[in-house]
C-alpha cells in the first residue's frame, strides 16, 4: 500500500499520533503490551519526518532506538490545547457518572442495580449524571464539598 501526503498533512498525522500516544500512555508508569503494536506503527511513521524536512518536529534518540517528538513539537501542540480539552471533558464526564452510579446504588441498593437491565441502568445513571453535569457547568466545584461520616 502506498499513500501520498503533503508536508502539512504529514504534520497533522504526527499530531494525531502524538495525541493518540498521550491517551494510551500518559498515565502509565510501565509499558503496556497492548499498545506495543500502535507504538511500532507510530515509529514507522515518525521515521519519515526527517526525510521531509521536519527535523524540528521529530528526532531520533539513538540510545533508545526510537523516534521522539522534539520539545518544539510538544510546545506547539500544547498550544492547541486539544489534549487539555480532552482531559477536562473526560474528568467532568467521569466524575458525573461515578457520582451517579454511587447515588443509584444508594437509592436502589447494590443487588437491585446489579440485576437491572443494562440499558435501563445506563438511562438511570445518565438521568442522575445530568443533574451533576448541570451543577458543574453552572458552578464548577464551588458547591462541591466532601463530607466524612
């Protein structure tokens, strides 16, 4: 298979690889074998950067035997805030749904929730999560208080 990219398209592809690698690896402290095939493909694509005049974007680390994004590349991508937007959305969505799951279990009991039809359970959780989402959109964490029993 052969594909043709303009220099600008290839640069966007590098951005996409960086973003996907961030999602797969930024929270890990040890290598995850599940992402190894993705890393291998990414390395093949990154290897072309120097041949198309993007030495300022990708460098070859001979000690590690890997192609890595340069500091200049990471700073330029950070300025787009794509990753920050993703993490922010993910945080609020996860918080709302975890609170909704907790509330649903408190309301119905764990055994009843476990026996619920998965679609019905999801709809109930979504209904509850929407209340949290509305609160957080309106007030952020201003009204968020941790109570200890």
